[in-house]
């Protein structure tokens, strides 16, 4: 469930950033809708349908394309993101969490699809459980200790501690960024002052030359 929540948050941010840059109206609301749809396993339908309709009927389009062309481009990009999520990121995250191969997650999702949402949602945990049972039975049949070399998942970090660590790292990064910007600004200020002094000197020299030439003409 924690991985599912992380995946949902990542999906919302990914869709919001990409389609916000592309200028799709209501990008955050649509990204939130797709993030919820990821949990319900209907992400493709929601992404293609919602983004296609909104991009087709909005007044502004990217590069002054027609609404149909703009909607087609948005649908293609949503299709690519969805395939990346379903074909690589989601199986990889679930596989790392449950310690099974990503291909097993994909096959399990196809096998349990006939059970609907519940089957797809529980496909990865059921596959991991069956793997543990099979390893246990095989070890018992071979008169071996089934718990030898058993990999364990580390205890998850509490949400409060996770947010605290994120906040501390954000503050540390912000402090370093501020110091870097101050240094850059100091360098820019020094060179700007030098350039202004040089420009003033050149201007004074030009003024003197101009006055001298005018005096020569008068004489």
C-alpha cells in the first residue's frame, strides 16, 4: 500500500509537470484524477479520454496547432507515459518491494485480470506469497532449512520521520542553493561595477574629446 501511494503521488507530479508545460487546462485536476485512476487500474482510459477532451475544447493550443492536432499530440504523450508506467515503473517498484522479478508481476497482473480490480490489485502480493510457499515446500522436500538465506524487507520508515527527513534535506538544499546564489550574485555585482566604471571612464573620455574638437573648430 505504501508503494501504491508513492506511485500515485509520482504519477500526479509527472502528469502535472508534463501537461502543465504543454499548456493543458486544469492540468492539476486531471493529474489528480489520473493518480486516483492508477490505484483503480483504469489509468489509460482516464488519461486518454480526459486529456483528449480537455485539449480538444480549450481555446489555446501549443504552436498554434489546430485543436484536433493538439488533442492528438496530447493523447500520444499520455499513451507513452502510461506505457512507461505500466510496462516499467510499476512492475519495478512492486518487484523491488516484494522481492520478485518484474516479469512475474506483469504475468500475475494478466492472470488475475479476470477477477477485476481486486485481482489486479492483489496480483503482486499473491505472487510473492506463492513464491515464499514454494520455496518453503522445496526446502522441506530437500531436508533443508527453509529460512536459510531468507531475504527480509527492512522495516518501513514512519511517515512522521520520513516527512521530517524530507524537510531537513529540503532546508539543507535550500541553504546550499542560497549560498551558491549569493556567491554568483557577488561575482556578477563585482563585474557589473567594473563594467560600469569602465563605461563611465570611456564616456568621460569621449565627452572630453568632443569638447576638445568643438573648441578647435571655434578657434
